[in-house]
C-alpha cells in the first residue's frame, strides 16, 4: 500500500510543477535515500521552484547559493568576524547551514569553491577555523549545473560527480503542461501558500524505512550482474564502482517505498538506473553529450535477470 | 577476423616480454653464449621499444635478422636439425618475433611458441626443479594468453585466472599421464648427445682409478629389497670382471662368451630386489652376487656379469634375484682358468718368489694356498688409505713390502697376483660394496664412493670363491662404510662423512623425493602402467580398453567440473521454475518474456496483449515478485503460485 503522506507530498509538488512526475518522484527518492541531487538543465525550466517546493512541503529550511566564478569557500561555509563589543571572534554561519540547499549553477564556480560544498555534502559537517560544526539534519543538496559545453564553466571531475546520488534532467514541459502553467496562478504565490505535509522528524523516519526495504539475494545478484556487465563490456570507459552499486540499491529502495512496497523489484532498479548511470558511465564511442535513458536502456537490455 | 588484427597494446607487450624471458631463460645454459647475449639484447630492445613507444623495426630488417640468426645457428652446429640446434633456432625466432608484435595474432603465436619452449626444457633435464620452473612458465604463458584476449584486468587477476584454468586442467593431465597408452622407451631418449661426462666404473683398473671415484657422491643406483636387507658385508654389487693384467692395468677380457641363463648350482635362500640404475654409458648392469635372473635385453657373460645389449644411457629399472650362496663355475672352462693364471713376463720378483714357495710347499692344494695368502696379507699390516704413494714398475712388490699403503685396487691387484704366482686361478672383480639405506623411503642408495674392487679365486670343487683382501687388512671398510676405514684427516666426499647428521638427513629426504620422481614420473613406463592398471582391476589392458577407460574418466571429470561450476545455477529457485512454466505458456500465445524484463512490467505487457486474462496474469506476477524478491517468502504463496499457473491456460 502506498504511504498517504508520500502521495500527498507528490501531489502537492505536481500541482505546482506541471508534467514532471518522473523527475519529481526521482528527486523525492533521492532525498529518502539520504543522497544529494544534481540537476543538469537550461535555466528557467523550474529547478529553483522544485527545490523550493520540496523544502516547503517537507517542512524544511531552505537556502539558495548562487555560484559564481569569484566565489570563495567562506561565502558558502561562513566566516568569523571580530565583534568589538565582546572583543572576540564570532562565527557567522554561511548559507550552507540549512536543511535544503539549492546550489545554483555549481559549475560556474572555481574548483576550490566547488570542493568546499562537496566536502560538506560528504561529511555532513563543516570545519572552519579549527572548529567542526555539524550541519542540520536532514541535509539535502540540490545542485544545478549548466550543460558543460556552455562558456565559463568548470566541469566537475568524475570523482566529485560520484558524490551526487542521482543526476536528473527536467527538460521543457510538454505543450499541454506549459499551457496550464501559463494560464494558471503565480507559482511563487502558490509556493508561499503551501503547508508542510510532514516535519523533519517524520522525514528521518521515512529515511529509516527506506533503508529497511528488503533487497533479496536474487535482486542483489541482478545489481551485481549489471555492474559486472559495465566492467567487462567494451562499450564503456570504466564500469560502475561499488559506490555506484550502493547508490543504485539505495535509490531503488526509495523507489520501492514510494510505490508502497517493502521489497525491491528489478523494475525499481531499472526505473532509477538512468539517474545513476547518467553521470557515472561514459560510452567509449560518443564522448560528447549522451542520453542517460539510452545508456540505461542499452545496459538493461544486455543483462538478463538472474 | 577483427579480433586477430587488433593491435597489441603496451600492457600485452609487457606480458609477452615476461613470458618470452621466462620460457627462454632456463634454456640459456644449453644454447651458445653469443645466442644468449643476442636474445637478451633483443629482449632489452623490446623493453625499450615498449617503454618509449617507438616504432617497430621495418619488415625488410626483420627478414635480414631471421636469415642472420639461422645462419648463425647453422655455423655453430653445422646443422639446424636435432635437439640443441632446434631449440637454439626456436630461441632466435622467439626473440625476433617480439620485435614484430603488431596485432593480436602475433601475440597468440608468441605465446604458443613459449609453450613449445617449455616442453623444450625437458629435452635437456627432467628433474623436479625443471618441472617446477616449467609449471611457473606455464602459468605466466597462460596468463599472457588471457591478456592477449583482454588486457584490462590487473596482472594478479590474470595470474589467478590462469592458475584456476591450469588447476582445472590438472585432473585431465593426471588421467592422461596415468592412462594414455605408453610407448616403449622414454620420450626424452631421442638424441644421444648426452653423457659426455658421467662418472662411474670403467672396463679397466689401474692404480688410482677407483680412489678417484671415492671423491664423488653421485648416485650409482638405488635398490629396493623385497625382503630383509642382507648384512652390509654381503652387499657386493658385481661389475666388470678383469682377468687381463699388463703389469700396471687390469682389463676386461675381450673374448668372452655369454650364457642365456645362470649356470649355478643353486644353494641357500635367494634375495629379491628391484634395482634402478642411473645411466652410466657402459654396458654392464650391476647385480648383487651372484645374479640369478637377468634383466630384459641383457645376457650373462661367462664371468657372471649381466651386460646390456645397448649401453645404459637412460635410467633403467629391473627386478633381480640373487643367490648369495650359489656355487659358480665348479666345472669351469679350461680356457677361462688358463686366462686366470696369466702373469706378465717379468717384474715383482719378491711376490713371485713367495708364490712359488707356497706352490712348492703346498702343491695342488689351492684351499691351503688361499689360506696362506690370506695369512700373509694379514701379517703384512697393510694400510688402507685414499692417498697411496705412486708406485713404480714393480708396483705389487713396492706396495706389499715397501710403503704398504694402498686403496682397494692395490689390495685386489696384489692378492690376485700372489695367487696366480702360486698357480691358483684368480681374477679382479670391480663393482660397488655396501650402500646406505635411506630411512625416508627405505631404498638402499649406492653412490660412486662405494666403488670397490675385490677378488675371486678358483678352488677345485668349490668353484669361484670371493675373497676381499681389503677386508683382511681393513675390516671396517666392509662392515661399516668406507669413511670408517680411512685414516682420520683424509679428504672425504661430503656425504660420506658421519659427523654432519642434519645434512645427511636433509639429503636423505631430498633423495627420497628425487627417487619417487624417478620411479613414478620419469620411470613410468609401459610395465609400470600395466602393473598399476592390473592393480586397479583392469586385466590384460591393451590400448583399446585403456582408451575407453581414459575417455570415460575424462568425461566423468568434465561432468564433475561442469557441475562444480554450475552448482549455483543448478539450484533453481522453485518460484523461478514456476515462473518459467508460466512464461513458456504465454510464449505459445505469442507473448515472449524478455529475459531482462521485470515480472510486473511483463505482466502489464502481457495483460495488454491478452486482456481477458489480465487479472490472472497480474495476480501471478504479483505472487511471483513477492516470492522471489520479497522478504521471508511464504510457503503457502508458492503453493498458490503453482496452483494458479497450473490452472492458467491462455
């Protein structure tokens, strides 16, 4: 049975971002699997709105960081400023001290600033001036990046990309959804009027439930077979890493929970596979832009279910 | 073929270089030095080419190099046929082939050539270290072959896979070794350019020739007794018998006849044993006195010595029966007795005078003359030593009355001389005395330093009687071993010394392993194979029944290995088995299950194709999905799934 609170959350988001059920479901799955999300798309397709809505319906704090090429790590993490009254340094937390962070146009910043964010994502804590400060729980980063062939970008290296659990694309809405958007109410107003469906405590519970979704031996065999195929097939430069396999299993669990099941099916794995392989598998032949769905479909059809 | 023309990668080039080095390095002692240096230079050049990623030499240069290499080998040996020239040529070709590794086909050809060179090592030596080295090279070569197919996995991974493949091949190798119908004669016995320098007894004996052997601890032969081991003092291993003496050197008589079976009056209990003779390049086959049966392809000379029809150039193993108490030559041919009385025309006057004196006093009583001679030797207080002085023309007199120091050949020569001087027929017997039991495997090991010379005297009525003059003066030589009889401080071969117990123990163990290898691997000939097969219940095996058994056993091993590999796949999940029946039924309706398709996805597709059965199809798929992927599968669900599938008839 599907969980009513998750259904309600999805319905709320779908009401505001029209015609994007699948990316929305994936981003919620990513959040449930305690991962971070990377969205690669053109400006203006609703990335910011998605992040904002997610934070709102889940009852989470939200901050947005616009990445620029002159950004410094302190602009993200925070800085200590001398307070003349007390005669001591006071730490002013940066925008990262929140529950949902939208890191906009992450590949506009220099690698130094990028790595400050990515380290915080990985450790879920910030070390500044010798003191370690834990980030709030839950902590979820939605990073957006412009297509890498645009001018003035610093592409993220593969090892950094791997820290994002999923990479999705939103894309243009279809004409009917776009028409509804144009005819409908002001989106910002709609977001402001939204009420939280759950609180952070409920969300952590849901994350724990996600982790408890059963993955049978047959299913783990399947994940291994998929990984083994990417490692031995000459189609790709390098195969899926063990970390990628863990990511695949974690997102598939969340997908199963969203579908109201207590166990993972091969269908779950196949549904989330494009988001997993999009930034991890690089075909040998066409090193330019590759369609994640096509890559995943080729992989799925090459590996029989064990 | 696209695969065959794929270029050789750098990694593959390193693999091939390592393999070529492993395959050709053990052959370095066999090929001429210039060739080893040239091959090493080419290997280094190849390494540089790979390292720097330079271009390979042009084809016209390769053709010239091949011609130069062939001519070089021809100049060295004056032929390119035969064992050593053939191997040298292969080493040249292997080295040059490395310089034209262009595509995958070249890599495979190089690896196969390396396999052949591994075999080539066995044309020279067949020892355990050679075999171990060959196993290692085999592993590297197989890993190289794997890398030639796919060079991405790490070296450890390739070696592990190659090891696994070889391990899987091992049972087949053992079966083939044990059961494949064998041809007579070892495969390795092909050319005869070996044994240029093997030590052992020769067919003549001059002062110092046996003392020289006493410095060698090489193994002469190994013996396995079927009953109790006779006492040390009875272990006289008969070798060449020498009657002709020219004043300095004793020689085997050229004109000897042969018996086809032993002409003794048998007495006492026989001693049965198996003897494994190391190759020594001569004709005689050592046997405990007196040899009763004869090894195959041998005859017994008129002086009771088994000789082979061909020189012993390979290790031979024969079963023997000895009659220690048999009486030989009671009615000896007059010609032989005549030969056994001949003395050189002059020299050694003092011993001649003493012999004549015994003759005058004791007449024809040869028993009494023999006793007198033994008594005389005892009274002379002769000294047994490895370092006798050099004797001049009258060497017997100088030995007996001068320095009195001598080794066994001096004793034997002097004793025979004195008996002949007294008119008693006598002759020198060379061979080995004693031996040492290896406590590890119970074999008696006889080494070169056990070489010995003793005498035989002909007594009317008793035939030939063995007398060991060394035993008279130095009984320790016969009752213990030769080290015990030699005065302290004289140089002894390492193993003859008794104070290095741990070394001896180590050597005994090593020797037992080597002996086992010789007996069961190198010496596994048709007879041994027949014995083994009959002990396994295969009576009168011929090549047909052996081939049949071999095929059946290989098939069984293959099945076993396959089952082992498939053991996980054979254990089919019952839910999956039921699901396969279900999809088979739907496929008759034209709805094929794609092997990668999840059950629910398939159910949706099938339901769309067969809307009348949609509910059942979804139910079955749901049940199956829960059974196969859900937590704690329920037995009642499985029964429901089976019932539903049994009732399902689209």
